[in-house]
């Protein structure tokens, strides 16, 4: 499966290879916590504890990555957990971030109350106005430009391509957070159009949020993906 396959094909088949032992056409739900190792570091398929990975989650992550044309996706129990892990991976104390002026409340609290104590500073900017973003980028170089589209709850829309160009010219990583929309009509298909990290608060577009809260960052490069996996656990 590659992003050249149709979206519908990827949504159904990516990460859904038949079980090599039983031939089951749907991946089973693995409920174990620990996996047998063949000696120290001798992992079977890369699994040790379910907190870091299990085959069920791997199937989901492969599907999400295929839908975005990304090399890797990481699934979390919530969108906020995904955001926290991503920021701890790509930022360091003393770094600076641009945050939307209508960012989701939980995201803003993460920057203002949690990461402020970690030494991460931020400025608020009308992220849908690229000229205003460029002005902030010229004033102080951030490590990350954090965008939402559509924004939650005001449904503001961002020109992802234009914002990506501005961020990359400044040497910043663009993160595009998303609560409401699926990747069907936005983000990075095809992936050559920009280089950044989309994140999903996946529950709202998979099913009503109270039923399945979840989140997933999709690092655009493998060097970004593997440290994030280590941060996750």
C-alpha cells in the first residue's frame, strides 16, 4: 500500500494484512501487556510491552500513515497526549513556538501552564493570516509553528501550503493540528507538497468523541518519528 493507491483502498486495506499464522483477515485485538523476548533485546516483531506498541495499534498506525502519505504514525489515547509527546520530541527548554490566537483551549493550556514551566516560550498569532505569521517569524525564529485547521471551536481555516512555505523559510517545523476534518480533503496528500507533522484528534471524525478519544502525530521524516516513539514509552 502506498499513497498512490486510492484513499478508499488505503482506508480499508492499509495495515490489514491477513494474519500469517491463522489467515484471519481482520487483525485481532491483542490484550496482553508483555511479549516474550528471545534473549536480551531479542524482540519478536519489535514488541516488548503494550505501552510502547502492540500489533493492534501497529495496524491502526500503518493505516493512518498510509492515509497521510507519511512514513510513520503514532497512536495515543488522546489528542492531548499526542501533542505533549510531539512537543517534547521536537522542542527543548528555551525554544519558542508560535500558537494560533484561537487555538483549542487544551492546547493553549499545554503551552501556557505546562510547557512554560519547562522553559518553552510562545507567542500568539492569527495563524490564518500568513503575513502576520511572517512578521512574527522575522521578529523571532521559533522551533515550531503550531497551526489548527479547522480551528476548534471557531472553524478558522489555514492556507497550509502558504504557511508551510513561511515556516520552512524560517527554519521552523510546521505542525498542523486537526480536530474536525479527516485527511480526505486536507493536510499533505500528496506528501511532496509540504514537510511538516500533522496531528489528529482522531475521535471526532472516527466516531463521536465520547466514544473513542484518540490522537496521532504523523512525523514527516523517520528521524522525527523514532525519538517520538521513545518518548511515548
